[in-house]
C-alpha cells in the first residue's frame, strides 16, 4: 500500500521555483522599447548602420538591450560581438568611430537603423563599407 500523497502549500512551491521574470535580467531600456523589440534566440537584434548624410549602408552589427542602451546614451555605437561574446564600441581600437545621429526601430521591432557620422572605414577589412567590392551577380528587374 502506498503512502498517501501529502499536500504542499502553494507558497512553498512559489519560493522553490523562481518565476520566469526573476530569471530574466531587467532591461536598461525604457519599458515600451524593451517590450517592442523582437530579439533572436540569443537576445540580439540586427542593427543596420547607415551614414546619416549620404544614406550609404555601412555595415550590419548585433545589439542586445545593453548595447542599444549604450548606443542611445553615449553618442557612440556599441555592438555585441557574437563570436567574442562581449561588447565592443566601434572605433576604440581602429579609430574609425561611429558618432550616433539617430536610432530607429523597424515596424516589426526586429531590426534597428542606426544613422551615424562614420570616421574612416566602417569595415574591419579597411573598406569604407562592409559591402564595397562584394557585389553579387544578379538578374536586375525593373518596375512596370
């Protein structure tokens, strides 16, 4: 014969199992912005970087909430390196600084547009943009 099941008060269970909110670090971003962002499985969002006065697309980087917060509050662009698993501020080692002019979120919340004043090359290879000389062969379409 098995022992009767003992009831455990729900308050004991609540203290033994952390709530999901307790295990997620608080975002440094304003609440509405943090709620609107759609991050990937690693907690990152794509950040397209564009030269503010020429509209040149310079590069793509990745940001988590902390990197976006730093970008929005310091005047310099900060990314999160997926390979090194650390924050990096563009230009700290190369001198090729990105001065923030504006940041916008797309309509779905899964991409950011960071408009900057780029000093020097944006690409780690030394080219002005990460797309220079890297065009692909395509069949070009036309409207109408």
